[in-house]
């Protein structure tokens, strides 16, 4: 053996030989390539990663079926923490997908969220994209 070469590098393992004789590795690669091609064919636009994240999708979805929700109502509906909701809501607000209104009732702060028209369009586009993916996979 050459200096710095191990036995594993110089001779394929029994597992490697079995995979080659059964066609395991090339077959997996073909399946992966086919899946990538299907996704490329059926998805001309990229998936909206901002909405695709689970908590942000939940926020936008909850606001799509409600005119507005308070911070506490949204937190309870999504069963999340103050910090988690704040971080994800801020990202959606920065993208102008949701609007945040802060006010006081007496000395108690009240935060209300509502879905903007840009947020509704983004959600509809996301849902259209997902439906196209599902339709494409079911047709195969």
C-alpha cells in the first residue's frame, strides 16, 4: 500500500461490491435525479421559503381566516412561546405580509396582527405552488 492509503481506500468493501452488483448506488442516483427534474418541470418559480417555514405558514394561515388576531390569541392558537411568535411575526412584518398594530387598553399593551394584501397574494401563490407539486406527483 502507498503511504497514507488505508485498506478501505485501496479495496472496495463487501457492501460496496454488493451495491455495485445490485445496481444500488446508480439506481438511487437516477431516482434522485428524476425527482429533481420533476420538481424543476412542475415548479417554474422557487418555493416561497419565507412562508414555507412551519411557524410562519401557521401565522399567515391563521390570519387568512381571521380579520385580525391579538398576539395572545395567535400564541394560544399556535401553541408557541412569546419569543418564537415574536421572531416569526417580525420576519413576516418585514416582508410586509402582515401588519402589526400596537395600542394600550388602560396600561395593558395590545398587539394585533392582520394579513396584508401582499401576504394574501404570497399565501395564495404558495398554495398554488404546493397544489401544482401535488398534482404533478399524483399524475406520475
